[in-house]
C-alpha cells in the first residue's frame, strides 16, 4: 500500500512540475491608448514621468519612463510598442507589477540607427528588483531579445536602460510576455507533497 501511495505522490508532484512550466502572459502597451480614450494603438500616450507621473496601467502592470534628469528624453506608447525619443537612451524604462511575478520575462527591443552588432555591454541592461540583472546585445540591424528565465525569487519591478552605444538615438520595446504557473499546478503540487508525507509517515510507523 505504501508503494502505491508513494507512486501516486510522485506522479502528482511530477505532473505539477510539468504544469508549472510556463503560461506566457502578454502585456501589450499599445492597449494603453484605450486608457486615454483612443482606439487601440491609434494614439501615442506619453509615459514620461515628468509629463505623466502615473504612466499607463494595464491589468497588473504599469508602464513608466524616467528621463533621469534629461528633459530631452521622452517615451511614448505607439502602435508598435514603446518608443523612446530624443536622448531616450539616457532614461529608465520601468514595468511595475501590482502583484509579484514568479516566471520568466521576455521582450524584443531595437536601437534605432545603431551600428551593430552590439555586444551585451552596449545593448540593454535589465534589472529586476529581486537583485537579478543581465545585459543583452543586438544583431547587425540593432535588434535584440531580452530573455530572463524563471528567477529564484519573485519580482515586482523591471527596469531597462540602454547602456553606452552612442550611435543609437532611440529605442523600441515590443512583444512583451512574462510566464506564470498554471493555477492547477499548485493543487497538484500540494496534493503530491501531502501523499509523499503520508507515505513517509506510514513507512516510519512500519519500521517501529
């Protein structure tokens, strides 16, 4: 009987692990146009902190751009993502989540007029508020992809800055997703751990 309990617990736990392998959630900033009374993607809402300190909130994420003291650095939502203009590379683009995110993060970025390919040190630096940081380079046309796998600790804020390449004059961020576990996975995992505990307890009693 103990073997059957152990086998069932193992299957439930493994099943939970498989189920927790990522459901991508798209957070599409172009929908911010709705928050400003425009049709999706038709407007260009300003998310620069000095002009619009609330940024734009969609669901559980707020988009905000901090010009870092440079009045010429601005960012707007357009119909193809988030664009930084002027000296936009001097500022900080932030995604602020209202609830902790436990999964991986990915988005595409491009650096306009960049002469690439760019090494990671000259591309994008992405910082999570759980201490994780990573740099990403671009291909020969100035395009790159940020991918940070599931971290050890959840995060609620993502800050992106574009590091040192002076040949680029603007940036674009698009195709943003983060991963979240399948909700039912927690039930499976909890049930599996419960059965494992029962099997262990039963085994201990038999050895006494």
